[in-house]
């Protein structure tokens, strides 16, 4: 019997069906000479710091740095039953070999090996390496299983990555959390990502808007604009001079240009486009793509390749033909794909680009959830765009001289729509139309012009403009920035480039939000005060993507068997020691940096400073100001009313508040009335009931 271990239960089900294993047992499926079981993501992980001794259970500066000599492993608390099942199956006498069917990549290797080693298994190990969950791909993969030991170097690089992240993550997080008395998660990928958001926010907040002007000439249907003019008076003078002069065409340049079709999707570009078109977060897109993969409708989503392998030409042709008959915007379109453009085995690492599968033929698209249908259609549309003809257009640039200044008019004529025709048809099917690219909304056609042509006393106008600040990052732009970060320092052969992996970038963004360092405002991602503070206090090597680039370069060499894992980890340990040594103490003002600010409920009527809520009162934040409103004030207690923050806020805002159910000690009855803040500036604040005005 052969034991097959997949990364997830859903993937194990698909493999079991392809191998003809139909008998369901507790924690695995059996049949046809196979037992198919599964991990549940990271079933076994590096143990937490507390596993290395009592002194590490409590976070303290004195216990740092924490540098394990013998690494401990722990089974995730909620996954013990499945680990016990796998361990039992691995040690069954009738199991002759174990197949690693976890995701084909560095992390998939780590997930399987941790289970294999912690379970104490020494049976022969083989490796399944596939990019699609289609039955044919699975069967071909099992016909071509690799020796598991061929991937020892890949596992060594994965293990180094995990240990290095543990050492820096745990030591930096504990160090800064202890120093500032607040949980501050620090991570190799998370922190430089936060720095990019903080830098963008600073560029926006320090931006100073400046006015500038253009003079525009109307030349028989062609509008020619001057360069930027900083002074309004100068623009006004040029306008007047032009209207009394002659404009002469001094240059006319025609250029034929080609816009190549876009590449196929890797995960990051799919996430960016889904954010731009549908507003999905990176995590939502990954979850939807994963669901479609498990339904066999989409190829493996966690890929950083935007090409197919050279042997996939026939597969691509079949999928394209299927899409032409399935996607509504292709109705009535003749289409001759240029498939060779998307084939390049040299540019495919673990997995090829994301495309729909032939399973689409058996699927009723309308039965899918709308969000899944959106992602599947988007991936299908991209395959069609990528194999369509180029978009060809001609640009015309005309330069005119008038009153000693140059004016430029631009025009554009489409010669062959190519892939942009398909894109336009696809966009027309969308409920919410995304903003058109600047390139698409560019100039229209110009009238016939010739060099030397002149226009006497042209009509002119001045237009006023403002310089604009950079835009806040949204998920699409941040994913692009993460993908490019540090690339200039990264080995071209590195398995991973940029910050994080296509599979982890979404989780990094979500963690920044859940940790309170970043907040979502619509589509925008804005750093909070704590996020800005965290970037301020950390050393440059933790906020720069260069650290990741250095690690990836080393990990690439380890994966190739060309570098020593022990040497890499000793460098990481030295970095942790140096980090702790560099921060022995903080000044008193620095310690207060992350102190939680109490929400402001209003402004002090005496000094204008913020008023905060305390346990027993509402007090002015200026310690020199004596203004305070006590919650147990007799005025409210006698009237059996709780002096709530809502009442306090209204009194501070307008000096009075309508209150229902006021109790009258004289009559014993309740009534609705208006309470007035009657502050005379003394030690105590007074209140009174506003008497109704006599008619």
C-alpha cells in the first residue's frame, strides 16, 4: 500500500477520486492500493519560545535573545487528531512508501517534512509535483513521481526560512513589546510593507499644493497647449500676445505604436486586477481562486509565473476554444489565438500561470457564487487577451510656435484594435465599470495638418491647475510595491522576489490591519498612529526590503545545494544578538509613545483642550485646568439619571441637552426636560434645568 499525503482535505478528495480510492475512513480515504490522507495546512510548526524553558514563558528583556540550540516542534493545538492519524498510517506495516502530495513549492515541502520527521517516519518518500487538479494532470504526476530525497536541498532552504523568521520575529517582537509595554508584532515582511504605507502617507501629508497654468490655442479643431507656467500673470500676458500673433506648425511627427497584449495572471497580478475591477481584497481573491482550484475550474493559484510551459500549447488551445463558446462577451467574435506568445518553460518556476481548466465544459457558470464567477471569468478573459493580436495605433504630435512660445497638440488613431477590442467588450459586461487607463482615455484624432501651416490671431484661453499629491496605496498598488520591493538586490534565480510570496502577501496585509497598524478607508490602506510610531522606532534593517532580498539570495543558493544552511543561521543569530544589544533602555518620553489615547468626548469650555472620560468623571486633558464633571454628581443622582458620555458630549458641544425621564424629588413624578451646563469657573461644575419659556 502507498500512503499519499496532501496539504488539505479538499485536495486529498480530488486525488483520491483520480486514483480510484473510494472507501472513506476516519481521517483518510482508501482504495486501489492507496491510502490518501491530508495535513491541515501547517499541521506541525516550530514550537513557541515557551517550549525552551520556564524563563521564556513570561516576556522580559533580560531573557533575550532567545536562540534555540535544539529546535523543538509542536503540533497545532486544534490539529492533534489528524496528526495522530497520519503518524499511525505512516507506521502501518502494510505501507511501503509515502508520497508527498503537498503543494509543489518550498512551503509545501516544509509542511510535509515536518509531519514526516516529527512522526518518526523512515519509509521511502516520493514527490508529486503538479500544477493542476484535473484528473489527467494528477494521473500523469503519479506516473512520474520523483524521489523525495531529490528535494532535500529545497527542504533545507524552507527550514532555514522558517527558523530565520522565528529568530528575528520572536526576538524583535518581544524586544520592542517589552520596551514599549505594548504588543508590537515585528516581521521581516510585515514591517517593510508597513514602512511603504508610512512613507506614502508622509509624502501625502507633507505635500504642498501649487497652482500652474496652461495657455491653450484653438487651431481649427486642434487644441495646442503651452508648457507649465507658474505665474498667472505670465499666462495672461502670453494669451494676449498669442491672440495678436500668428501660430505656425513647426513640427509634425507621426509614429506607429504597438501595445503588446498583457501577460497571463500570476497570483499577484490577479489580486491587483480583482481589486481594481471588483474591489476584492488580496485575501478574498486568493480564497476565491483557491476555491475554484479545489473545484478543478482553475489551475494552481499560488504561482509567481505568468507563462505556460512549452508542452501546454494543445491544452491552451482547447481552453481558449471553450472560453470563446462560454464567455458572453465573445459571442459572434472570430478569434485566432497566438498561443506561442504565452509559452515559455524557462520562465515557469514551480507552477505555471493561472488559467481556467477544461472542467469548465461541465460547469454551469450561473450556478457558481457571483464572486467565484467573476474571478473565473477574469482569468479566462486574461487568457484571451494574452493570446489576441497586438493593439496598433498611430500618434500624431504637432508643435506650433506662437508669440515666442511652443504649443503642442496630440492625436491618436487606432489602426488595429487587437486585444483592446476584447478588453472593451469584457468591460462592457461589468456592473461597475472600472476607471479607464490613462492610455485609453488619451487624445482623439487631429484634423489634417502640415508643417508650415499657419493660423492668424488664434483664439486662446488660460486653464488653471493644481499639482496633485501621490495617491494613498490601495491593495492593488501595495501588492505591486511588495512584488517589486528589493528586486534590484535579489538574485535573478531566487525562488521568491519582493516582500512575501504571492501566497502570503494577502495575509501580511490582513495582519497589519488586525494588529491596528493599518486601517481600510474604502479601498485605501492608511497607516494608523501606532503604525507610524512602529516604523519610527525600528532599525533600518527591519524596515527595509533589503533584508528579505539578502535572505532570498542565500535561500536560493541553499536550495541549489550551493550554500551552507548552518552558516546562514549563524548569521541570523548574530543579527538577533546585535539587535538586543542595541536597545538597552528608552527615555521616559519614548516609553509613552504607544500609550493608548482616550477618545475625546468634547472640548473643555474653559480652555478648549480635549475632554476625556475617566472611570469616575469627564476631565480636561490639560492638568493645569480644573474643569471636571463628576459622574456621581448629586444633580443627576437626585434626578435618577445616569450621567452618560452621550449627555456629557452634548453638554460640552452645545451647553445643554434634552433628557428623558428626569425624576422630580418634589412631586415623585418623571418628566422630560433640558439640562443646562452652568459652569461658573469654580472648583465644581453646576447644572440646572431650563425652565420652559412663558408664552
